[in-house]
C-alpha cells in the first residue's frame, strides 16, 4: 500500500512538472492565447463549445493543448502529438469531448462538450504550449437548466391568513424567487428552501403567508410568469447567439477553404498552359528547322563566317590549296590508319554563324565536316563523336551518316553531278549544330542540344578516295533556293524536307523528288 501511494505521488509530480512554467527567454516563437470575453451559456443536455485562439494566428497542429478545470490535474481534454491523449482525462468527461473542426492550422482550437451536465458549470483554462514556451487563457461556462413550471398551492388557513406555497424542480443554477403583490411591490417576509439532487439540479420551495387568499394567488401567478419568462428568454437568447456565432465562423472557414482551393486550381491550370505552350513551341521549332525553306531563312539570321584552313593543324597527308580554302589527299597517299583532318584558322566563341562547303566526291570516298571543340585530339587514329568534342556528318564506306553514338544513318538523293554543297549552321549560345543541303534548302541533320563553354573550330576530314572539300567563297547567297517564308504560325503545319539528306529511319522526313546539285561557282557547272 505504501509503494502504491509513492508511485501515485510520483506520477502526479511528473504531470505537475510538465505543466509548470518553463523559461521562455530562449524561445523565438511567442504568441498570446485569447479566450472568449463573455461567459459561454449552454443548456442542460445540449452541447457547449469552449474556444481559444492564438494571436498572431499561427498553426497549432504541432503544439500541446490542454483544457482543465480549476486544478492542473482536472484535465478536460488533452491534445498532443497531433492526437487526443485520454490517459490524463477526468472520468467525468470521458466520451463527451472532442476537438472542433480542422481549424488548428489557422490558430483556432475549440473543445466540444456533449450532453452538458450541471457539474460542467464553472471556470476553465486552456493552455497552448510549443517547446519551452506556453500561454493560457481563462473562460467560464454557465449551464442553464429550465426545470418544471412553478406549482402553486394554498394551505391553511393560519392565524395571519393563508399559506401560499410555490414549488419548482430541475432548475440550474439555483433559482431565485420573488414575491410581488398586484401593485408590483416585493414581499420581503417569506421562507425559501433549496435542495440539490445527485445530478446537481435544484428544487425550490417558497412559502408566503398572505391575507386575503386572492392576493396570494395573484402573487403566485406573478412569480410563475417571472420565472418562466426570465429564465426561458435568457437561456434561449444566449443559446441562439452562440449558435449564430459558431455558424458564422464555420461559414468563414468554408469560404477561406474554397478560396484556397480555387487559387490552387488556377495555379495548376496556369502551369498546364505554360507546359503546353513550351511543348508546342518545341514541336514547332523542331518541325520548322526541318522545313524546305529553313536554310535560306537561317542565312538571313546567321552571320556568314569567313573560314580559312589552318595548315599548322593539317595532317601531313593532306594538301591545302594556296587560297587555304580547299583540302584534298596527296597523290602519293597510302592509308596508314591515321585520321587526316584540318581545322579552320578562326575559332568561334559566340553568336550565330554559318559557312558552306562544296564536296566533289568520287566513288568509295570517306570524308566528314562540321565543328570540333578546341583542344580535342586530332593526331593519329581517332573516331569523332559529340562526347569527344566533335559534331560532324560525312560519308563512310557504309554510306552517309551523322557521327553519333551509335552512328545515325543518312540517305542522300543526288543528281547527275557528283557535287554537293552543305551548309554548317552553328548557334553557339543555344548549343545547336545543324546541317542543310544548300542546293535545295532541305534539312540534313541536327545534333541534340549541347553546352558550348569554349571555342569551336570548323573541322574537315578526308580518310580515303578522290574527294575535295572546298569552302565556298560566296556564302552570301545560294542560287536556285526558294524565297523564305514570312510570319510562320505555331498552328500551321510545316512541310518536311523534299530532297537531300534525311534520317534513314524517316524521323527527319521522307525524301522527295531529285534535284540538281549546284557547285560553288556557276561557271564550273558541267553542261
């Protein structure tokens, strides 16, 4: 028995220590707890709502909340770790309390007490605690119970007259009885007795000796009316005001929630529209740059780049022309396995530029052209690819291809002359390298977008065969190209290439009718 008492005392001590004021000097989160300014009125058997709120209105979802009576251990409702804690709750409130609504995130918390009893009448305290900081507020609940109608009976006669007895039961709080005569004057000499049953409800018996008996009868009727009208009106008025206040708060919360949902829907719709716009823009640009007229249109937007070959970067088996615009293999060339290449003399660090290269191609030749990054390995034998700093297209013994990993096969519809003019378009800022057949303006190939952080150089490679690569001196115009389109629309369909290079898989558009391939110089065209 002694051990049990000791354990019980330690348990109470632990709870008291948890609820004792803690230092608040180190906390940066402060708030005030605000309770109702007026007493809360509830009807017996109905329900009562005990509200408390935070100022400023911060979220109370992760706080510890307590409602208790006059003593700390008289817990009415405990909220901790985002759920109700029933271990400390008084048995009197078990199964009768709950948290109102989902308003904790707005700093509003209220406890609903169902099946209100007379014992619920009195003072309450609500405590909000976060970390080492806590605040509290007090509130009062007044329970009103309208009991039976006053019953009046007359006994006697006695020496001074007749006895008028008025009785009523089932009232809360203790009813007050007044006796008045017909003129409204109070009777001061009367007896009054109150009793309280197990449920806390009061019964009253008041007796008055009056003469004649009609006066007593009138007085009893007056008392009856006062009791009924006074208690009934007061209780109904307070209850109606409380219900009206709660409805207004619920309506306000619903309106805020609807506004929040509408804002979320607007943001989602805006994001979807932006995503759809970006998708359509990308699809349009992808289709437009493969259009038949895109190369000629690009020439108006890109700067013509004056490319000259750098003999210092050329392989020993290559022959550079005196003008430094053409490269071929030496007549005495014997395939040693090296990759024979030469770079342009001028490096490109920014902007949009293009140049045109004429390929005079014999049978079974192997060549490539495009751009490469500064400092790449161009000695000995190597294979070009974007991951090694090369963005080139060309011809191998297997046919035409883009030097990707793996290689992307290309097809070529070629006219009666073994000559081809290729335009190399470089957008340094956008990381775009594209190739076009400058004979008919058709799209050849575009590499996936890359990130160019350094200098790029024009790149030329000949591996075998009777072939020459010549930088065209007149890059300002291309004979035979159609006029560029104006004001293309995102909603308009864009025609795909009609002739020239295209992806072997058909992704870059189906090849069209054959067209003659023009050289750089009109006078060099064979009849």
